[in-house]
C-alpha cells in the first residue's frame, strides 16, 4: 500500500513533468505594463498599483501565452515556452493546457484583450485541429504534434489516450459551447462543434468494466500503465465529465468506488487549525501541491459543491490556507517566505546544480521554490493572502515579469528565477482571477445541462 501511494504521487509528478536539465541564459524582454500611468511610487520608492489594475495586468499579460505564443499551426497551447529559445518544442501542444487556453480566450473577449470575431477565428482553428488530431476511444493524448495532429508519446507506455488531460480539455469545450450557443450562425456552429467533440470521448471505455476510471489507454500497450483515478488529487473533473456524458457515461458506483474509494477519501488530519477533510494521495499530513485546488475547479464551481462525503469549497480553502500557513511558519527557514511570499505547487524547479528542472512542490516537498501560479490561482479561496503575494510579485517585476506574464517559479533563497513558462501554470491564473472577479467560467460550465445531469447522478 505504501509503495502504491508513493508510486501514485511520483507518477503525478512524472505526468506533469516538463523535462529536466533545461539550462540556458535568458535575455529579458520588457513588456508594456497596463495601468502604470496611474501608479506612483510609495515613500520607499517602490512601485504602487491598485488591486484592480494589478489584476487587469496579470490577466492581460498572462493571456499572451495562449494568444501571442500559441502553437502556430493549430492555435493550441504549447506545453512550454522559453523566451530565449522560442523554437524549443515549438510544435508540442498540450491537451489540458489547450483546454485552459480555450477558457482564457473567453476571458479575453470579456476583458477586451481580443475582439469577439478574432476569438471565434482562433477558436475555430483550435477546434478544427482537435477534430482531426489523434484520439483513442475519443480521448486525446497528453501531447499532440501541432503541425500534424499526431500523438507525441509522453513516456514509453503513454502513447495513447490521457483521460485526465482530456477532462481538462472537455471542461474548456463546454465553456465554449455555453458562451457561443446563442450567438451568430458562425458562433452557433462553433458551439456545436465544441459540444460534439467532448461528447465523443468514450469515458466508459476507460473503466474497463470496473467501478473505477483508468488514466491511460494505448493501442500499443493497452492499460499497462494501470493507474486508477482515485482521490484526493486533481482528477475529480474526469468523474464529473464521465458522469455528464449522455452517450458514454458512467454510473455513480464508478465514482463511489473510484474517486471516493468507498468513503476512504475522507481524512481526519488537521494542520494549523484547518482540517484537510480529504486524504491527499502521498501528502496526507499537509496536503498536496496547490494545483489540486485549481485544475478541476476552473469551470466546476466549488461553491456549494458537496457530495455525500465533503464540501469541496471547504476542502480547497483549507488546503490553500494550510499551504499559506506553512510558508508563513517557514520551517525550512527559506529567505522571504512569509505572508506576502508563498505558494507551493508543481512547477519548474531549481536543481541542486542551479539548472532548471521540474518538481511537484508542497509542504512535504519544499525545495525553497515559490511557484507564482500557486498563490495567484488561489485568488477565489484566499483573496487577501493572494493579493498580498501578487503585490510582492509585482514589486519584484523587474526579475519576475516577462513577455507572457509572471515567470513560472523563483527562489529568493537561491536568487534564482525559472525564466520560462508552462501552459498548465499560466492558464489557471487568467481563469481563477476571472472566477474571483465575475465567476465567468463557473457560470458557463455550471449552466450546461449535461453537467447538471452528471452532478445530479453523482449525488451533488
């Protein structure tokens, strides 16, 4: 059992891994900073900016990752972007990150970053690409070649469908459907295509006639990876999408036995006065990396989201507060950790030799590396603490802000910045800030009739 838990946690790190040994010298590109004209310096000569201006800035600059730096053939989200080496992995499209990008484009329309017609044109390109890309019983692979639509193997056995990445994408497709379903003829056609695409996923196939979903299937290796989707982690959305599917749906028993482990998902652990409520796989004492509180809830509204086991709003708030309080307590004595510098999640990381790598940071795996997406994307749960962190990041913008928003991660302890970007870290910033401000993506996703039917089936 211990071996299986450790394997699960390490495999999550592997599944999200973006390669180690990225070593380079970065030449900064100074972005234009909206809102600077109304800002001023405080008594210490530090730049000041209002909360609203800062939220505008972060959303607009971060959105550039999915617009200005998208994969050129497909319009999809690149797995990564290194400003000093733009040709690196230039055609590697990430399925989950592309789903995040779909949602970010909707935010951009509402915020006036792009016109509605420009967005429809880009979204049509992306959906046409997804329609013709490799699929495996309806599920897309983790990585896709943006120039051909062919699967790019993520590992030796992972050269087929990735159900979790597909669920992240489906979340975005449903938001596109809801946003455009009452629009012009072209917009309604776009909405219909988005609806058809996500409904083509054969969710029940990935259960293997068992009461649990499996992460991967390959035409070459079958279910050899043999990784069941069990909570608590980032995979709740896969069960919601599977239950919502009108043609390839699962029954509640799959959710009860799979995600909830027949009630085994519950935890009695408490840290810093906050009960974890759920058993975080491989991180049961302090909770896992903060992306577990983000990815499933970009569209799925955690407010008043309760099943027979737990209230997921409480789960996410407590998870975030434990992460925050850990950084304030700073048992590792890392420089600058505290009330305005916090946030541990999976991101680029600093290797022991100072080169760039990747790690799933959490209180139980703290390397002195702060991932900016952790605090920023937690804005709905901890607005006061997240805004404090955001102002700290902006104060250090000369080091932390690049051409597509804030860089992925940094370490004051080692005077080190990962001057690169990951789609899965940039997307949640745009989306969760918008959910904090207007609830846009939450409203869109939860308005979908199939989603509501799926939630009802699961007992929410």
